[in-house]
C-alpha cells in the first residue's frame, strides 16, 4: 500500500501536540501547587515517568519557562513565562475594558476586587485590585479557583443558560471538596443555591473557601448575552457592614453593568473570552 505524503506530517503534528500538552500540564501543576515541587513530586503528581519529567523540565528550564533551585531542586515559574503572562494581562481586552470600573469599585467599597474568567471547569483570576486596608487577601493573578465555593464561580454558573449550566455541572463530581465548614458539599445543594442567585442577581461566598473571608460576585456578559467573566468584592467578616447590599452588592452590580456595556461596544466581541 502506498503511504500518503500527508501521513508523516499528520503524525508529526499529533506527536507535537502531545508534547505540547505535556509541557502545559507540567507548567500548570507547578503554577497551581501551593508549595514548590521537586521533579520526583511533579512526576508523582502528573503520572508521567520520572525520566520523561526530567527531560521536559530540562527543556522548560532551558527556555526560561521554569526555574530550579540549585540547592533544593524546587521548581518555580521562570522569568520568561512571568514576562509573557504580564504582557498577556496588560493587553487583555477584557481586562482593559474593566479597569476603570474595577478601580472605582475598589475605591467605593474599600475592599479587594477580582476579575475572573472560566478556565477548564474552574475560574481563573486575570486581575486583582488590593484593598487599601492593611489586611490583604492571599489570592493572586493566575490562580485557578473552584466554581462551587467562590462567588465568581457561582455567579458565572448562574448566568449561564439552563442547558449550558447543566452541561458544565455534568462534568463536576456529585460531591465537592470542602475547604471550610461552610463549603457547599454536593451538586444538589449547588443547584439550589444557583436558583436563588438567578433570582437576586448576585452570588456570595460565605467563608466557603477561606475562614473569615466573604465575597460577593456578579457576572459580566458579552454581546450575545452569555457570561464572559465575573467580578467579586472580597471582605473580611470582622469588618463587614450590616447592610451588605448597599455597601457591596449595589456598587458591584453597577460596575458589572458598566463593564458589560463597554464590552458590547468594543469592535471585537468578547462573548467567547476564556482561557
């Protein structure tokens, strides 16, 4: 049988895609880990053979995408990757469209503000404006956070059409990881809460991911009426004002409505924006 001239190219493309996916998977594990990882730890976490991880890490290190501690062997994101990420955040159309309103929201509430987009069954922060308070949040840009226990995640889910929401929830486990006593534990409980969020138009993380921290969230919509992102206002429980709707929810909803208008006025639709 004569072999098509396109077959070697197709095989190379598949091999290249697999290698790229492996690179990205290892980078994501290093980025998401709360503590720096060693190569053996990364191998165990990824499920890849240790020699494969060593070779991949060597390639990523050579390109400046990872750095390895000379003494500890701990892996951290490299300077080239951080530089690329900073350029990405700085040029993001959604981030630029939101900047003015996010600053106003931070100043009006006096609290930390996050902008997040959907990413692989999580939400990822693409912007963060710190509270002027001396006490600040530990979150950072680039962090992936769960859908079920965050205000941005629940706001995004509630803003989806029923069909899209059901499809996304179908990919989640029936029982969720509990970070605190307040974390929603089941898909059934989450569905019930999403119904309430749709009625009132905003979501809440009531100390569900970190004790002592409460967040209020709402969605940003694209030209097609689908959610493209979510915004949250995060505050410490001990400095909560009694009237949360006046202090946090009203300015949050005004900011999201303003960003939605600005997004709809941009030349290119951001309706499908996601990582």
